[in-house]
C-alpha cells in the first residue's frame, strides 16, 4: 500500500505537536502508522525531493547557518566521504560540539544585553544623541569654530559655511 505524501506530512505535524516529555504518546502515535509501511517508496520520494531541493539551495541562508563540521556538510562529497575515517568523523563531531557550546555561551551572554537594549532603546538613543551634540559643541568651542579641528578629522572653518551655521 502506497502512502500519499499528504498523509505523511499530516502525520509529521501531528508527531511534532507531541510534547517532548511524553514519549509514550509518541510511541502510541508511531504504532498507528499505516501497515505495511512502504519504506522503499518513502526513500525514493525522499531522494526525488533531495534532488529537487538540495540543502545548499534552501532559502533564508539555512545552509550557511549549518556548522561546517556537521555531517550534513562533511559527507556531501562522495569522494571525501569514501576517504573519511571513523577518527575523522569523531574529530568533526568534537569540533561541532565545541562550536555549539561557544554559541550557547554567546547566546547566554548576549541575550540579556539585547533585551536591555530593546527595552531602553528610546532613552539610550536620546542620551547618545545628547552626548554626541555635547562633544561636538565642546570641540567647536575649543577650536574657534573649526569642525573637527580638535579631533583631527576635518579642518574646515565654519566661516566657509555661513548659511549653515548662522554666521
């Protein structure tokens, strides 16, 4: 009995909705899959979909987000895969695990900072603008109207632009 892809996709959604802390529900749902399950058909459909939509062509930058040490990337080339040893695979796995740990630490550190910046973006923006204006005014006053003279960036006397600066 062939299972139409629509049924498989419908079951996928149902399986993904099962809470992770209820393995018995997952087992029950999987035991209710149609019998006999035509594995050969599923594999052939998967190969067709893989050829139509290769992972490196997926939208949204999904392929770039995958670790270069992932099995998805380290086994793409059949020649390299044939020469890959178990030790190489373990090395890739260790590197990917280390990369995931670094990303988790970065996320743990940056998430509170991002939340703070989002919550206080109005006050921080106004404060930044006020400080920038104060620094610019101080530099202009200190250098007799030469924009950036103190900073060494620009040496343009304000007298050259009377319309802009009201002189």
